[in-house]
C-alpha cells in the first residue's frame, strides 16, 4: 500500500471519530491492519486538512496530546477538544478510558 493510499484511509477513519470522543494513533493503525504503524498514522494526520478532518481527536495511547505542535497556535488542539466537552489537564485527556473510541470495536 502506498503512503498516499494509507494516508487517505487514515483520514477516512479519523472522519468517523464521534464528536466528544478520542482515539489513538495505534488504534487507527490496528483497524487498518497495520498494527505497529502508529507513527505513520501521525504523519498522515499531520498532512491533512485539519478543517475537514478532526485530527485533534487522535492522541497517543495514554491520552497525551503528543500531536499538539502540529496545530496552529500553542493550545489549539486542546481548545478544540475542550469545545467538544473533553477535559484536558497537563496535555492529557481526562477520563481517557471512558472517552476512548476503538474503531476495531465500533466500525
């Protein structure tokens, strides 16, 4: 699978993440049959139109906002999550387990 094809698939999955929920890079990779490719998922989300793809809903496996430096402004990722009711403290989603959306189980 080419990077472009993989990136498009990542974008399509990211569009399905429900409002007010979060998932992880690894969960998307696993759903796409590419377990161990979490970093590639991050690259795909870094190279997307963040106005049409809710990349802010993708965090690391611990709920940390590791991709926040790819958003304009210093706290845009956090602000977008908080606007959806997701609480963030010290760059970490609070209640991550309850907000976690697993595409393997949900799709």
